[in-house]
C-alpha cells in the first residue's frame, strides 16, 4: 500500500546534499522527544534539514506533518496562533481563544508541527508550544531557530557547517559535494577537474562549509573562474576582519564566513541591484514584480528597471523565483533579507519604505473592496491569500502609529478578506485593535464597525455581531445612503443569527426600500434577499422564497458575481428539499459547493455537504448519503465546533442519518460513513460534484428539512 501522506510540506527548492548523519539524528530525536529544536548560525541549513526530516517522518503521523513559516511574523506580534491555525486544516468559527481551538483540534490527533525560523519569536513560541504539548499528547514539534525555545522538555540539536576538505585532493566531503552540485546548476556542464580541485577545496575552507555561503559563491561561477572568485573572497575576508567590528553590534550575529559571502555578493551587485535588495527587505513573505515596482521605485530607481533587476538578483541567488497559479512571485532567505534591512537602515530609508509598503497594500485592499462584488472574486481571493503576510505586516505597522487611522482604513477595507475568504477570527483581532486605536467618528471607523460586525457573524457570535453592526448602522445613518447600504447588509446578517423571523423580515423590508442601483452590486440587497428567502423557507413558504432567490440569481449573474450566487444556490437547495424535489436540491447544492470549495469556505462546505447528503438520501441513495455524511464530518472536525446551522437543518441531517441506517443497517451505514470520513477531502468533494447514477428510490419523505 502507498504511504498515507497528510500535510502541507512545501516543495523542496533544492535537494539536500550530505547531512545523512544529521538527518538520522533529527528523525531519531523526534521519535524520542516531543519538542526538537534544530539550532545553528544563519545559513547553516536548518530549514532544508527540517524539511527533509519532516518528509521522512510524515508517514508516521496519521494526522499529518504541517509546515509553518514564521519568518514573516514580526517580533511581538499576536499573530502566531493565527499563523499556526492557518497552516492546519482548521477553520474555527467560534469565539474561543485561538490557542484553545488549536489545542482542542490537536488533542486527539497524532500530528507533527514544523515551526521554521523561531528565533525572533522565542517567547511567543515557548508559550504556545508549552500549552499545545501539555494538551495534545500525540503532538510533536520540530522547530528551527538560532536560539533554543527554552522549554524543559526541549531536545536541542546544534547543526554545524558541512565538513570541508582537509587536503586539496579531497572532493568527497559534504561541503565540496554541495559546492559542485550548486555550481553545476549555475554553470551547465560544470564538473570538478584536476585543474580547479584545489581552488574549490580552498573556497570550501574559506567559507567554512557554511551551506548558504557556498551556494552564493557557486552562483558567481557563471561570471568568473573559481581562482578569481577565491581571490576576491580572500580580499573581502581581510577587509571585514580589519574594519567591520565597529558596526557589528547593529547587525544580526552572522557567522564570519556568511558575512564574507553575503557582503561580497553585495559588493559585486550593481548600485541599482544593491538599492533594490535593501528596499525589498520591507516585504514579508513573498511579493510580485508590480508590488516591488510600486514600493521600491523612485527617481533613484526607475520603475521600468525593476523587472530586469529582479531577474539579476535571482541569477545571483539573492532572490528566489516562485511561480504560482496567480503569476510570478519572489522571496528571499531570512539571512539575506536581514542584510538588506541593515543597509536600508544605513541608507536612512527604512521609515519611508515601510510607509510606501503600507500605502501600496492599503491601495490594494481598497481595490479589492471595490471589486469584490464582481466577476473576479477567484482572482481576488488568490491575490489576497498570496499577500496575507504582507497584509499582516502592513497592519502591524499601522497599529504602531500614534493615531491608528490608517489601521482603521486598512482593516475595514479588508472586510471581504476577513468575512468572505474565511479569516473572520483574525479579522476581528485586527478590527478590534484598530477600533480601539482611533475612536474619532469617520467614514473609516463606520466601515470598520460594520466589518467587525460581519467578522462576528462569521464566528457565530450573535452578541458581538449585534453590538458592532448596530453601532456601525447608527454611524452610517448620519452619512447617507452610500454608507448606509453596507451597514444595513451587515446588520441584517447579525439579526439573522438570532433566528427572530419577524425582526429579519422588518430589516429586509427596510433594505428593499433603499434606492435601487442596477449598475452596481451592493451588500444590502444581496444579503437582504438571502435573509428574506431564509425567512420564507423557515416559515414554511419555500415557493415564495424561490421568487426572491430568482431575483438574487439575476443580480449576481448580471455582474458575474459568484460568492453570493453560491449562497443563492444553497438556499434554493433548501427550498427544493422543502418542496419535495431532491434531484433539483442536489443540483443546486453541487453548484454552490463548486464555488465554495474554490474559495476555501469551510463553513459553507460543511453546510453544503450536509445539504447534499440530505438531498441524496431523500432521492433514495442511502449508501451515497452515508458516505457524504462521513465526508462532511471531516469538515466539521476542522471547524472547532459542532455542526452549525439553523436547528431545522441540523435536524434534517440527523433524520438523514436515521433513514440511511434503516436502509443499510448499522454495519453498512458505518462502513459507508467511515469510508467518506477517511477519503481525502479534495478528492471526496471532486467526487461529490459528479452526479451519482440514479438509484431505485423509496418515496421521499415530505418536509425533510424539518
């Protein structure tokens, strides 16, 4: 049988050369200890070793090996639990503290977490690791850090540089093998010859076997022979030894060989490349060419030169090119970014570049806000997910400013990211902080208030949703219809959480009285039509609900909108079930599921899988219904809460289970359910989206939705 591999381990950017003994040491340690930290100087290869070790350990962890890149998080940030949760298949929709949700999720699982680059978050990592390990007995954590985390249970493994050749003839040491491997990538056809063996061995010794230093040197072999490279490094090393001590205190504590290699690479860059290198250090995680141009270009660095300069920095191994489904992106290793940060500070540009970074991502958030209710939602979802690290960095920078107004603008403009893209908990975290930082009345505060209301709706917190949305609505009423529309939209969502049908009807009446805007989609009518259809279905009038749903569908289709259109199909599936038409209900549930799966909306996926199971059972396909219920249970497992939804929908799911058990027997039902529960979720959803072959059906039970 093929090994079951669960998790999110990233693709290896380059193969691991050597390190067999160290790899065995790490994997053994992870079997004996619950927290293993690989430490060592920057550039020694901690990340690559941890990545390979996690790959070897992955089959031993039934619930997966999960990689968490912590380098984009700033020291002191409160975002660590959110970053950990984001990496897991966990989409909690409750109001509990995130650490508690993560601990509960991990408690009954056998899981490996890999925390990469912890040295700037040692205190935060120490606290979270201690909590999780105490509450989740099946958990193991493998961390990489220049400093140990400092927990009593921690096993610390110090990673040394690679062994270097003792003699000029020795070309079998790990350092020599790595240099030769990376040189062959830089210079096709490169091999170690008798003529250059001694120079390569000397280069390994000069760079003390430090992997990153060797890789930077190998990248330069496309420009100069190894003898010249060696001489230049010798010169650079001597200069550093004589003159660098005075400023060493403001630099990261780099290993001397790494400072030599990075500083030498820096000197061999053109002035424009060095300037771009420094300015790119303000980005967290990855970035694209347009962001680099907008943030980094000015009179000194013309925007039209930025793409070619990015390519030059990739060739020099300063940047890594990262192709994605949304286009080309770039990232840099932490140690190299730190060097850029140092020079940005030396240039006196750090504050200005961080302001430009903030301005760019504020403009991006505003553009997403304006365009979300339109035909490009998939593109916007992908773009903002790619920029998540940069959005966090920009928000933290805004919140550190005295007035906090920019934080209100940015957090509020990102309402669609928080609510529609599944980051409601993190959104509430930032919105609450921004609202506390700037309490003066303003349009930005009004938007942040109703955005906070929507975030609370996404978490199922009726009390907070009501408080925030009511405050936002009161502020919007003083500002005119443009402000009133989205505030009413958030308010009707908050009211719907309470389940008061009369109150929901009253608010939707108010929404329908607003001036109509056929040329543009707005939140209030979209949410109002959803809520009114829900009221009618709950009141036993599904046929009347179809009229509102048809109007909603027409609005969405006219503008190419799909996020709300999927909710329309969801409510139509509920109406069709109530009308005793399970085949139509299946069709609409599948259409909605297709969109919500693409947008990674786990809450909606869970509700839709339940609905599809109920409709399938009502169509007489008991085995498939049981399988769908098992698949849906996977989703509810990740949400940190019991199945959510209106009581009648939960009752319908329970009725579906009873009906399937009666048709299949306890053993048959459990077998089908367990098969669904064990199926890879993406694979299962792909299968669920394919209509099943018709099966002989028993008479559908009227009123299947309760």
